[in-house]
C-alpha cells in the first residue's frame, strides 16, 4: 500500500483523511485516489505538517487530550 506512513501517522494522531483533503482544497475522493501512488518526500512533508496542524486543532476542539483528562468518561 502506498503512503502507508502518512495513513498510519494520521490515524495515530486521530486525523481523518477527509480533513486533510479539505485542508489541501481537494475532495476526499480525489485525495484517496492520490494516495494510491507514492507522494514525493516534499509533498509528504507538507501533508505531515497538515496532520500535525489538524491534530493540534482537534485538541482544541475537544478540550483536553485524552491523556490529560481525569478518570471520568
């Protein structure tokens, strides 16, 4: 599978692929199709940065990160 590093990184960070596509200004279908071929290292760096940015925003959207929450659900 191509771009497995990007897919796994996004999953670990809790970032959905459609959010990455939205940030890139393309549809989720187009992004999924592009993931079928390996990205250049430069493009990967750009997408890793987007994932980090979205993960940070996600932390803000949902309040404290799971690891920072108390024992309550």
